[in-house]
């Protein structure tokens, strides 16, 4: 084979790779378009201040209860000894997060018989950017804080844009509004690529029809802080919003903060 033939083969390979990349980008664009959400991070800017993310508010969302160590069945679609991001979730937490134990101030860990190693104020949302191919393919286009983690995403270690993210949650009880904060520790309920709901700006409804269109699971600590009715049902609605860590006020949710990223050995 002469130099000319080698050059032509290299050129053909380069063209093929560019076409493949273009096809992959087009496929991601189709997924994002299907989700019908904006792909540009919403920002607010004041002169002399840094750029800051502004996140939409979600209202009237059914929140169900889940807990670390919850077995599959009776409403749970997963074995919660593990999570979407942690293959040893219960071990890393420190034990079984007994949902029957009523939680009280100041720690909201009473009744467990151990001090958790991770934040007892945890939740999930239906977007799994590690294990769900569709969600992972579109995450850099739809997750608003992607730009803050370019280095981590380019690394060789699996990195989730959802894991440990802070969420503000509130619930109206009579004339009182209870507001708590928690960190994302899992994905669900029921759906794992619902970008339109999770990142939408028009207060979109969760895609899953199950459990009264449940769009979030909360831990027993969040359940009791927000004064849910019952210990495990689908009769409670909340509002929620992503928040930056700097905007999380001191409270029982900041006593033990989870920092561990994806663990899938």
C-alpha cells in the first residue's frame, strides 16, 4: 500500500468519525427536544456579582416515602439497600433507616439506634444520569449546573450531576408552611429519565401515573420534619426547588452532609 492509499484511508476514517459524532449529537438533540425543556442554563446577573443559577419552582407534587434498606415490593420498585448511585448505600449510611421510627428535633435520627454516617435528609427525583442511557445521553444539555463540573465529567471516575444535589422542599399544613432541605441520594420514583418534569420551567407534571403521579420520594426524616400525614402513603403534596449549597440554611439537614459520589465497584 503506497502513501497515497494510506492518506485516503486516513481521510475516510476521519470523515466517518466526524459523521458518527454528528449522528450522536443529533440523537442527543432529539432526546432533548422530546423532553421539551430549555438547554441553556438559566442565569441571573447583577453588576459586580458572580453568575448565579436560578431554578424553577415545582408545586403540588405528590411525595411518597422511601428509606434506606426498604425491600422491593409494597409500593417500592427497587431494593433500597442500594441506590442508583451507591451499591453499598445501607452500609455507607450506617444501618437500616427504620421508617416506623418517628423522628424529632433536634437530630431527626432518634429511634435508629445509631448515628447515620450520611445525611438522613435525603430524597430522590426521576432522573438517573448514571445508569439510564437516555438520561445520561442528555444530561449535559439539560442539567443546569453542568458547567460547574466539566472537569469531573471529563475524568475517568463515574460522576453524577444529581447525587448530593440540594433541594428545598415545603409543605402547607393549615396556615403553616414547613420548609426543609435535603440531598439527592437516589433516582425515582418509577421513572428514570423524566427531564421535562425535573428540569422543566413550566411546572410540568411527573410522567409516571403511579401513586397519584408521585414525583419525589423523601426520607423518614424529611417526612416528619414536613409533618406528613401518615408514615408511608401517597396523600402528601409538596413544592420543591433546586438550590445551591450556599443557599441552604443551617438546620438538622446540615448536621451530617453527604459528600460521597458514585460508588459502583
